[in-house]
């Protein structure tokens, strides 16, 4: 209706990376200065604009950064624990709809920095020193090669901001090494299910955890009849799958599904609302009676166009409107205020979900090192896999890794762009082990077998 | 449901309490209301709110000072402490605190005051009479709990993200020891004889008992409540009777206060109180114990000897800390 079929859709930003708040003025300078410090890379434009293609994977030498010196005064007697952040630069992602949502260049990296600093404050008392190395590359092969090189040099803990496919390549390349990969950004169910790997832990919530969090709240509200609007990207279809599963699980009814084809065209233009104001209501005409509109648009290409523009007055939820997220820059409860403040002082901006997921990963290593008083991956990796491991992560209760697929179980926040609305699991959703396992695929239904040995 | 049950209990206990309370001294109970920027003052005899004091932003930790003439509260978001008169409830003065003060404690001699700066990984030492900062001591990430040994020699500070109890020499401010405890330690409480420190771990769900002299972990108190998941059992406030026999531990969203036998470190009883119970305060005669129930905006009253909850008193929004003045 409203748009022509555009070029093939490009990989979207993960829903977990969605930004929520504007950056303070002067941010780019701070971020740039920081990036120089942390990772003297070949300079790449990162604020939205696609970059020049990186060197082909056959030439793996150049693009990765040398290790960044983190600890100022190194104590020769201290245990040294190096953590590697591996970033897959996905320049083909479209810039977001809103100017407020342009990801900062240090998205995720700032979370790693904060966790390293938190680890070192504790480490000071235990003579442990944590340092952060960063590698980034635009192609999976290049990234995998760089990570393998670092792991062979002795880095055992890798935090990845990468797509599902790259993660699997990374996992397979590290299969026989003493190393663990934390998935901080990919929500894909398959990584926790059919394609699960023993050497991957997931701090990013899975799609089904996010949609279950939403579904529980809508059940609490008795908003049972849903219209599902699905975007054209593969991720949107996966998100829609998760929505359908959630609807079934919690007794909701999807009264109609509509596919929204959309060609984003030029993102920044002097105009646009005039047409959208006509297009969205007409797209939403003639629907059966419904309580909410669930939008599946992980790439944030069109979802934000729906609130206040539907044909009849219905709330929008899903990837736009009320959305599920592991973290939100407006969280104040659970000691969150101090955590947010520490982050702001360090990064000069608010904390995003990717920062939080990375923080959880780096803190997991710190927590394991503290409890075991060791840097040895042969000690720490099995410990993080054991039921004894637990982490305090500003979520009001301990977070732990699911023993059957390495997923971090955690409360999920439902929020609008500005403020927290609620936290799931909702009251009344009970579980024999932990209520957190009412979010996402549970042990009896898992297709992951790799952890059973 | 909680409220209803308490209503019944309090109705039953009202006459009993009237008998016991009439010959007890009336104390003033000061409750800081974190979200309301007030202190509710409760009369311990009538168990009614008799006054409300306006405070600065985000009042949290609250203690007595100047021989009970002052109540000092951390106005965390104003980065200062405020002093009020315990008889007139009038504002006396501000005290410096360093950034984001959370929990203060006085030296046993009455001065100085030590306060944890949750946002700055510091403990600030303040002269309460001169109103000056003496020094600050770097500690772990998100310092919170503060304990002072009865002999005035050792200060114990807990850090919520470092998960340690830091033993600090109260005179030289030098670190004596750092003891790892469970996740998110909130409160450190010495036994009256000074031999032990009890440290609650909110996320870990335990209380670690440390021997003061050797800094050895003597054991841990663990909790189990039928029908409540482990995740909801989150120990915060700890108060130990002067005779060293009973410890009361507030269990946060489990909405219970545990009564623990100090010698065996075993829970004897769980008392149902209001929602998200955090901090506890005895009357000076230890006949009553007051609890701050954050989410239900009330204070539960526990009769210590009977180990019974006898009343709940509505206070301001999100009650946080409590202290009782003679």
C-alpha cells in the first residue's frame, strides 16, 4: 500500500541494541577520546554512516586493535585476567528512525570498561588485575581470526557483540581451547536451542524471554486479543515466531496478522510525517476487535510510526511502544541509580542494553575470579557453569546461568522510551525452580543437547 | 493479605499491648521515608505517628547523635546529612557527607561520624560538632553497611558490588582486612560483646558471621520459607539483642523478619511483616522492634519477648531507615 518494494532488507540492529536516550552534548568528543585510548584502531566512521568495506578476510593482519592498557599501575604480583571484547562491525545496518536512537561508537565497550573498573576495585583487595582488549572487524572471518590469535596468546574470556552466524563460527574455532564466549547481543533462539554450544554463554536475553515478559504483562492486564504487524526482515519474522509462541503459552489470541512491507528510503529527510499520518491508519483499517497492536520490527525501521497513528485507539507493544529490554537508562530501583551514575561518569552518556549485557559478561568473569581467587580458565569456566555461580546485577535478585543452555536467567524490564512500566516475571506466573524460568524456553522443552554430556 | 492478617493480629493483641505499654516508657521512633522526603515520628506507647519532619531529597540512613538530642539523616540526593532536634523536631544544621551518603554510624565516643558514600566508593569521616570532613577512606564498589565495634576500635563497611566486609581501623583509617561475603552485602552488625560481626547479603540470601578478632568466617545463616522462592529471600537489616541471644533479620521481599538463635545461627521463627522489609530498630529497652516496609508504606511493630507482630503503622512513602530515641 504505502510503499514500493525496496531493495533486499539488510540485517537489522538487534532489538537489544535499541537506544533510548539522546546523548549529552559533547559526547562524541568524549567517546572519540575514549576510543583512542581503548583501541587505537584504523579510524572508522561509526555514527550511522556505512563505512568503506574492510579488507577481505584473506588479509587478517591489519584491522584489529592492539591490546589496550587498562590498569594504570600494574602490580607484578597480581593475578592478571585479560578479557577480550570482540565487535563485529555491522555497517550495513540502517540508521534508526529517530535521531535520538543513533548508537554511540562505544556501544557495549563502555559497559565492558565499567565492569573492568568494578572488577578492579574488588581485585585491588585480592591482588587481581583485569584488563580489556578490543578487537573489531567487519567480516566474520576476520573477527574470528583475530579472536583466535588472542585466545592463543592466552586470553580465555571473550565477550562478543556479533551476529548469530559469526558467534557460531567463533564458537567452533575455539572449540578445543580453554576459552568461553559471552553472547552480549544476539537474541536468536537457535543459539540457545538447536545450535547451542557449550562454550557460549548468553547474557543477552533470548527473543522468547523478551516476548514472554511482554505476554505475561498483557495477561496481567487482560489484554488478550492481539493484532500482529510483522516487518519484512528475517529478524522480524523470528520475533513474530516468538510472539506467536508467547501468545499460545499464556493464552492470548492473535486475531489477525499483517505484513508490513516498507522501503525506508532516505532516513534523514525534511518531511515524512505528512504521508505516514495517512499511511498507518489506512494500513490498520478493517481489523477484528483487538486490545493491542504487537509490532515485530527489530530493525526499528517503521515500528515507531505506529503509536498514535493506528485506525482505532489501541496501545502499541512489541519492538515499539511498550517494549521488553534487559536494561533501561531510567532504571532507579535495585540500587540502579548508583550503577547508572557510575556509568554516566565513565562514558558521558546513558547506559544502553548492549552496555548492560556486556557488563554482565565481564562481571561474571570478575565474580568467578573473586570467588575462586584464580585467573585459571580451567577453574573459572567450569565454576561459571556450576549451580554455585551467581551474580548480583542490579536486577533485584541474583542472576544465574541456565545449566541446560548457558542462558543468563534474569528479570526483564518492560518500558516506554522514557520510563519503566513493569518488570516480568509478573506475579502469579509460578515455577517449581525459579520464576525467572517462566521467561523463555524452559528446560523440559529445550532442544539444546550439547550441555547434557 | 498481609495487611489483613496483621489487622487481625493487631486486633487480638491490642488489649495485651495496652497493658504492657502503659508501664513502658514512651520513646520516639524516627522513620525515614525515601520517596517522600520526610521523617515520620511515631510515639512508641500510642504507636501513632505524632509528627512528620520535612527533609532533603531521598532520606535513607538515620541515626541518633549528641546523646540522643539529635537525629541525623542522610539526604542522599542532596549529598549531605541533616540534623534535627529529637524533642522539638526542628532542623538544627546540615553536615557535609561526601557524595550520595547512605548509611552513617557514630564512633562509640559520640564523634566522629562515619558515612558510606554509595556513589563514590568511599567512607567519609565527619566531625559532627565542627561540621567538617576529617578524611575519606577508599573502599569497595557501592559501600553501604556500617558497623562499629563496641570498643570503638574497628569500623566495618560493606561494599555491595565488591561483596566484601572491609575491616578498617577506626582511628588510623587503615585497612585491617577485607573479608569476602555473599552477593550484595547490605548491613554489618556487631554483637554487643564485640566478638562477632553479622553481615547480611541481600542477593546472596545469607548472613555471614565473622569473628572479629581473627576475621574468620564462623558460619552462615541461611533461610528457607515454605511457599517463598529462594530468590525472594533477601536479608538486609540485622539487629542483635544486647544479651547476645537473638538476632532479628529483615528478609526484604519475603516480607518476613527471621528470629535467629545467635549461638546456633539457626532460624527459630519467621514473623510476617509488611512488604519489602529492609531496616530494623529496637526501642532502648528492647521491648519493641520496628521494621521499615518499603513497598507497603508501613512500619510493623514486633514485641521482642513474645516474638510477635502486634501492629502495623502507616508512615510515608517507601520507608527506609528507622531509629528509636529515648
